C-alpha cells in the first residue's frame, strides 16, 4: 500500500481496545494500560475503582481476583483503576493512530460505525481531471470503449464507459480492493492482475492509476476534462 496514495481518505482499519486509566501513588498524571489477557473476561464493573498492579504493558486487578504469584511479580507497581476507557485506533500504513476515547463499548462502536459509514460507501465514486492521463492513454481508452471489447477485457476486473456529453470516460473497478486476500476469489494477485491487464492492452499509466484507486476501494473512477485535479496525483504535461 502506497503511503502517498491520494485516493485514501478518512480512517481505515478502525479498532477498539479496552484500556484502564490508573493513578499511581498520588501522581497527577494518569497511566493507561491494557488489561492483562488472563482477566479479559472481567466486566467494567469489576475493574473501575479497584486496586491493581501494573508494568509497562499490562495491568492486573488484585482485588478479589486470583492472581498467580509469578504473574503478580511481573507487575511490580501498585495503583488504582480510575476509569475504564474504550480507545479507538486507526491503522495508517501499518502504524496505529489514536482517534479518541469513550467511556463505554457501545459509544465507541457507535463512533466506529459512523466513521466507517461516512468514509466508506459514499467515497467509492471519484471524478478527477483527465489531465492525470496522457492524451495518448485517453485516446486508447476511448478507442477500446468504441469497440466490442467484452471478451478482450474479460478477467481484467475493469470496464470502461463513454461519457460523450462531457468528453469523459468512466472506469468500473470490480472486486476492489485489489489486495492479495480480496483477489483470492479470482485466483489471482495484484501483480498477476497487473500483468494480465498489460497483456490485455491497457496502457501502463492507466493500470498504475487504477491500482492506486483499487487499493483505496474505489469502485467508479471518472476522468473528466472539466473536473478538478486530485491533490497529490501528478498531472501529465502535454506534449509539445
């Protein structure tokens, strides 16, 4: 996944993690620790305002909970659980980024649904300037659309449509995102698909742009001479 892919918008791979906010020896600065996996079954009511032991990674509830001495020795610091937080994270290019905290799982799930909804289905159709493609590539696409290429484009996971009134062209991307996992149902990989698209006669610059869009789960991509350029995506300098 390209870190400079301009098609990516909003948050991706949202997740929720339960975190304990703990206070330590009267320190005004609270600490945040994950609950030890051995106590993951405990409800929030059994955590909030109870004493705990913690280390750099986890916290253990020590009140009315059986804790192995060996495990307890691995958590040398004593503290008190001040609150239980549900922290929302987004994975950005393999790095976890904090979105925010909520005080209940239900509230956190509601926010995740809203963020996923707003940055998902409504952002799968894009209209960008046709200046992102060379005149030669656009001519080749228009030529392909003018012919009956249903057999030629079969298996390439893309279809093209004319927009004659606006002198534009629309691309329908199929089975996005084009990732190894998602393309298993087509018995192919992004690399293999790229090679098949080259063999099918698609211009290489079109293929590269389509794969950027497909990584971001774009389903419809419209090239329109009157549309605004996409920030971060290079424009093609007209040949003189």
